[in-house]
C-alpha cells in the first residue's frame, strides 16, 4: 500500500501538494465534495468540524468531484467562491478529481480498498463520502455519503484519533 499522505495532489489553485504538506501531522477527514448536490449542505457540518477540532490537530480536506450527475461543474475559481461565500469554507480544497473508474486518482485507488463499518469496500457511492486518516497515514474510518459530518460515529472517530 502506498503511503496515503505522500501521494501527489494538486490544490484547487493548482499548486502541487500532498496530504502531508496540507495537514502536517494532523488527523484528516478527506471528503469528495460537490456544489450542486442534495448533500451540499454537509459543507456546513464540515466547517463546524474544522472549527471544533482544528486547534486540536485535525483538518478537513475537500476533493471536488464532478463524477456524480455533473454536480461539480464549476471552475476552480467558481468552486472556491461558492465554498467561501455560501459556507465559509476555510479548510483546504484539492483540484477537481475523479474518485471512480479508469481515471480514478491514485489517492482514491488506495482509499476505495478500505471497508466501511459494514465491511463494504469498493467504489465511492456518491458525493460527500468521508475517510478519516490518522496522523500515521492509516485510514481509521470510512463514512458513506448520507452520514452527516456531525454524526456521532464521525465525531467519535475524530475524538478517538486526536
């Protein structure tokens, strides 16, 4: 398995990075996000997690994805503007990436091998699927799209990781 924190990424502003560069030794909640999805209001919960746990060594990282019914069609500038104006997003955002299929980003090639609480691994089901990654790069939890950021399973896993 590749070290997840060292897989090459690009920020939304097209700067080369890795999760290690973005987060340092913080616990990361990586989420594939979209601006025009029924689950888009989860941004508010992600911002709340960032505010609640950010000072304790935690960060959310958003990965915009347009693979689910074209629900993230915007440019990098449009995505950044939408997130800032509508939700006050202050956590890092990556470039728009693919999470499934032949063009799946190497980061998600690693993450989709991880099973959720019910033991199911495989493709990302929809926008706002969440992965909790520990300081050591190990995936500590996978939370399906309809699991809200403030759900006790998510916050409990974050608390345990911090």
